[in-house]
């Protein structure tokens, strides 16, 4: 097995968590995959995997090597695209990550359009409300809402959102409008994770106004919390894009606007320091155009 193929096998085994799974992904036999990794370890003089009868997992050295190998293979793929004239004809698998609601509302429709435009592509999207390490999870592109904290990444700003307190007109007709953050103690609060699960909500441009709230209901679904607010059950805190259509239709209205924190930027992030592949560049171009056109992200 040549060196390049052994690197590809190593990545496949690491992503599958087994030699048999990696072999299937590569279209080779399990013994061939095992042999390829063994040869690679011999050349490196280092153990990349811990093997037991039940599990195959990366060593610390193997985890660090995996990130480097992914970058090398991506560089080779980008170079091949350029030489073969594949620009404008992306092929392969595009792997993305996004917060759950942002992915549902904004990224999924763009991804569907992208696949329609590029029949040679397939895609997968990890939708989670946590910061994901692109390299560790083998992802091409991520969506970040808020300040950027990960070095070594390129970032394309596509919009911004606000953190808002909202409720229905029916609710406010019965319970009145809060005039200051402290007034929230007199209102029924529906909290949603992860953005508002803390009992301390921060207000003001510098978030220096701290108000303790006592939610009557806390849940892990933003959509469910917004639905209850829409029904008139209570108030909730959400990002403006999550309630954009409700605000436009009048089903929800915001309060305490003068106490809102600074806007949160939205970026599409990808690897820095290497040539961007055709599949990544073509998706970034489409997503940037579509997201910047959205009125709820401006």
C-alpha cells in the first residue's frame, strides 16, 4: 500500500472507530486496512491507535496526527481540483456544523439548493448547540454565532442577531409590559437551553446589568419555548432570527429593547492556511449571498 493510501486508510479508520468500518469506507478488506495502518505506524515509529477486542481509539499522538493528515489530504484535493479544471464542478462530501435552530431555519434550505446545483455532491450536517472543533470531527464548514475564539480559522461574516425578550400581545394585555429587567421577576418566564438556562440574564451594551430570573419552566428546545410564548403562556428569551417571522407577523413582540446587549455576529468558518477546496468555496459563495439577503440577519 502506498503512503498516500495508507494516510487515507488511517483517516477512514479513525472516523469509523474500527478497522472494518474504515475498510468499508475505503472499499478494501479489513486485513488490508489493518496492514496499511501497521505500515504507517512502522514508518512513523509511533502508535496511532489503541486496539482492544472491543474498541479502536486514537492515541494522543494519533489524534494530533489525524488533524495534520486531514489538512494534507484537503490540500491535495484542492490542488487536484485546480489542475483538473474542476472549478465550478465540486464533487465529494461536504460536512458542516451549525446550531440547531439556525441550521433548521437557514442552513438546511441553502444546503438543499447547493445539492440541487451540484449533483456530484453529497452532504451531512451536524446540528448541535455547542462549539464544535472542525478538525477533530472532520468537518469542512461551521456556523458561529457570537465572538470568534478559535484561532487558525478563516471567517466570513454573513450577518448579526440580537438577543431579545419576547411575548405575545395577549400575554402583555393581561400582565403588562416590563419596563426594566428587574420587572421580569413579576412575569412568567420560559427559559431555553443553552442560551438562557442560567438564572442570571445580562443586559446592556456591555452586559453589565445582571438580573436574576426564576423561570417557571426550563426546557432544552428553543422552538418549544418560543411556541409557548407565542401561545401567551409566558415570556422567553431568544435570538432574533429564531423569532423573526413571529415578530414580522405580530404574533410576538419584543420588550426591554433599550436594554439589549450588543448584536452577536454570525460567521461561516473554515480552515485557514491552506487552499480552499472547490466544494467549500462554492458553498461559501452561495451561503454568503443567501444569508446576507435575509432580513432577520441584518
